[in-house]
C-alpha cells in the first residue's frame, strides 16, 4: 500500500509572508535600500541565508526561503512574483527576514 505525502514534516506551521508584497510603508528603509541599490539588497538577502551573493534577487532564493519557513505558495507563484515585480519580491523577502530575526526564529 502506497502513502501520499501531502504535508511536509517540519518545525514551522504553514503561514504567509509577514508583510504583503506591496507593503512598502511597513519598512521604508528596506524599500529605499532596494530601490537605490537593488544588487546590494540581493547580496544582503543571500548573506542572511548563507548563500552566494549572486542568488539574492532570484525566484530560487524566494522558493528556498518559503520552503524553509513553510510559507504558503508555489514555485509558479514565486516565478510570477519574481518576474513581474522583482523589486517588490526582494523587499518583501528582506522584510520577512528582518521580522523573523526580531522574533528569534531566523
């Protein structure tokens, strides 16, 4: 008899990103940082996740982060968000990292 895994085991309950995609007013400094130096924001994201600096502003980084913290979504959604508004996607990811650091769960 075969079993189908529908929920991956992990230490985090399914959740959403802690801020919405376009919630720039919740952290203006991160959004300004991303607007004025987008590659630097990508390096900050990658550095926080112990990854290569060149990967920070990519769909793959968003997918890895979402999977690690059991954030609802799909790779298709990650692709569309990253492709349609890479700046908003990266800022949202950095805001979530900062909030998780404040909460002691990063």
